[in-house]
C-alpha cells in the first residue's frame, strides 16, 4: 500500500498483483476529512480473483497443518508488532475511539492465535463397519477437507477483527479467500492482507476487492466456483444475499436489538449500571450486540435508571483520537441523522426522553428513553447508535416475553442470582446465547457466536467457522487383508 502524507492510497489486492484503477474516496466519520483513496474493483477483477482462488485450492488444501499454524502465528505476531498502526487505521476510517481500537487489535491477535491452535486440531474419525455379517474386513475413515473458495463480506464496525473472523478460519481450513470489506473501512483490510501474504499464505489464494454491492451480489449468485458465502452485516442485505446464493453454503451473522433483564436480587446495582452504560454507548452503540433494551424489575427501576443517567452524562463523546473518548461519532452524518429521527419519532409517539438525544454532525449524545412501546422503530429495529431503552417489569415471565418480542435473536443478558430464573431464561429465550451475570454485549472471540430468527444462520467463532468451511469426506476400506 502506497502512503501519502496525511492520506493513503490502496491498490486493489487481487491474486498475485496490486491493480490500479478508478479510485473511491474514504472520509473520516469524525470530521469528514480525506483518509485516502482506494481502487474500485470491477467484475473483471472479481472473475480474475475467482480464477486465482479456484486454481489455488489444490495448493492450500495440501498445506500441512503445521504450516497453516505457522502462518497464523506469524500473522498474530505481526499484529502485536504493528498494534498502533492498525489502531490508528481503525480510528481514521471507522471513527472508533482509540482505546477501543487498540482493544480490537488485541481481540484480533486472539482470533488468529486461536485459529493457529485449531488448525492442528482439525482431525477425523475412524468408524467400524464390521457391524453385519459379510463386512468383517471393512472400516471407515472420515476427515474434513476445505470446502473451496470462500467469499467473505464484512462491515465497517470492526474493520480488523470481523475480517479476522473470516480470514483466520479460512486459513486454518485451507480455503482460498475472496474478501469484500466495507467501503467505509477498506484500508484496515488491505493492511491485514499484506500481513497475511508476508506470513506465507499463497498470494493467489487471497483477494481483497472493494466491489460495489451490486457486483458482490452478482459474484455470490453467478460464480459457482465459490463454495461458501460468509456475510456479516444487516439482516435485509444478508437474507437477500442468501436468496441469490443458490446451492452455496451461506453463513450469516446479522443484527440484533439486544436485551438485558435486571432482577431485584442482583446485589450490585452500581456495577450493573456501569456495565449497562458502557455496553450501550461505547463506540456510539455501533455493535450488533450493543445493549438496546433493558427490562428492570419495578422495585429497583427508578434507582437503576438514574444511575445510568448519571453515568451517561459523564461519558466523554467526540473526537475518536483522544484517549478519553468513549462514544465517538457514528460512521456518517447520514447515520447520525437517522438515529436522531428515530428518537424524535419515538418521543412524538409517547416515549419519554430521559437524557441525551442531541446531535452535532456525526455525534449523537448518549440517549436514554423510557415509555417506549412495540411498533416504534427504536424498539423493534436495530438502532445501531448510542440509544438505550430502559423499561420496568413486574413479572419475570413478562420480561422474558418482552425479550422474545423481537424479530432478532442474537444474544441476551440476565442479571439475577436465582438458579430457577436462569434455567427458565435459558430454556425460553429465543437467542443464540444467554449471558448470565453480564450484559449481552459480552463476547469472547473463540466461542460459538451467532443468532436465530433474523439475527442469522450458522455460527462463527473459530472452531465453528472452520467446521462451516470444511466438509466431511468418507473413505471406506474393504477386503484389504
């Protein structure tokens, strides 16, 4: 990647070469300053990438497990060495506060380290077949093989770690990778691509394409040599992509409007308020598991509400490069305007604005609402902004029903010490994961991760993604004695 003072220019990484072409500007979410220009990929570039990927499958499939592990370990080591470089890229293009950007690099290191460990654990199974008369000299072996070229599509909000969640398992599984990063955050992905190639991954087995959405959909639909499509992003786009992907495997990690239940037996309301505030407003709520809905037992509702209000009022918001900043801008002024309009719509329909709700450019102040009702966008849809709804409940079963009254089902949080309530919630809540003792925003990267309903299909997390990117193949041995 060529560097310019104050900006940078990304050339399309495709197979074995950097390709120049028509450029697209990338601007800072904070001040709309020019971050750089990146080449726009064409359908011809996409075809070339698929040609390289298909031709490289024999080579990636033949890479021994120790070599895949070595490549992944070298990538992790390079990220540690270049931590500040990647953190600054994330701040520049995603507007993520610098401390959170550094934390994202740390998470990406764990992602690649975990994939390195899983690469050498990818085993098989010996199956006895002498189960009926006449089959005395038969036995079976099952091993997992790479499914083939993978098309990975990633969003802007975690421009390094969500790319890592596609790239690391693909390398561990031996799958060539074609990556389409978000147009707002291509430089982080391109920088990671350089690191991956330097670590020894075959050049023809990696392409990073800044394709248009239309050309990405065309690639997913028309190119049968792509065997798996892995998408992280909005529910509308994800399900539309699946509908046009034909027989390809599809892995979808989509959105949510994550809910937290707080029962009165939780011993530390101060801790609960701190966790909730950070989970709702860090990075301006631009996470698919950001806390959006909080249901609090009525006897502690007012106390908890005002603790969150007090904490939110003192959260530093603004320039992401400043060490103290926690909230930061939304990815664009247009997104900030959308969030502002949803807040105003809810208030006009009867919701109470407790605090926040102000917008200046791309920054929306941490916003707390109560008195919301089903049918309001801000309650039913994924707000993807610094907004939290805090509502009281009287009966625990009613709180569970409110969590489930959503077309999404990614993760939910539960703060209670009662084992019966925990087990009831685990049984009843329609989510991919229930986080007890913390907010639904908690995630450790190696764990299986994904949702139900409109929140997705399949599971990420390194081992789960490797299984998605491989397929079992049976070998039957007969009459060899």
